């Protein structure tokens, strides 16, 4: 960050009195991780048909897009492409529901619910950005690091157990059962 851009951010912070909602980026990342994990489970399952694999592939693509979008939004200190984000978030919820309907045995209801909650949060942030733009109000200042950290902790608290409920989480090795490696030639 250059001195000029740092000065602009400081000036915006002092004149606007509010910071931008910094939770949309971690929420998008959490939703993206959930979509990727659920999609991967749908794609790799032996019992998956063509429709289930296609749904899984869509979830993976949407998850990757959510990760990129969250990074771009955070880097620009504003929510980018809010109209598209509302539609994609709602489409993501529909695809998550379809994945659950196609394979209710392998797709976790908890994981779908967690991803849906995060997608709803992102959609609401996009609607709020559209409303601000419609009233002519400028974007708020850059997010404060404390707000971003709190958002990240809350998203991690939701996503971590939800990821363990996915097919990928169930197939992961138990990290508590690693044996102690002993060198047989060592006395």
C-alpha cells in the first residue's frame, strides 16, 4: 500500500465513521470451502451418477469462484459485482439442495446448512451494497483488522465441524491415531 492510498483509507475512515462489512469475504471463503468439499464428495463417490457428478462439479466451480471473489473483494476493500453475487449465492443454495436431494446418504445436512447460511450472509451483504449504491451513499471505509479477525473466527467455528461432516472429512485419516515412528536400528 502506497502512502497516497493509505492516506485515502485513513481519510475515508475519519469522514465516513463506519467501516465496510468485512465479514463478506470470510463468509464467501467458508461457503467456498464447503461447496468444494461437498462437490468433491459428490464427484468421487462410486455410487454417483452423471447428474450427481455434474452437480458436484458445479459446486466445485462455484466454491473456487467464491474463494477468488472473497479475495478480490477484500483486496479492493469493497464488495465487487453485487448483482451477480446475489444470483450466484442463491443459485449455490439451490445446487446445494439438489446435491442433498440426489445423495442424502453421503451429503451432510449440517454441511449443506452451514454453506447455505454463509451464502445467505454473502447475498445479504451484496443486497446491502446495492442499496447503498442506489441511495448514492459512498462505500464505507476499509475494514478494520479486528472486525476481519472476528469474522474469520466465527466462520471457522461454523465451517470446521461442517467440513468434518462432508464425505472428504469422513474419509480423512484420524490424526489422533498416528503411531510413534521408531527406528529399528536405533538403540
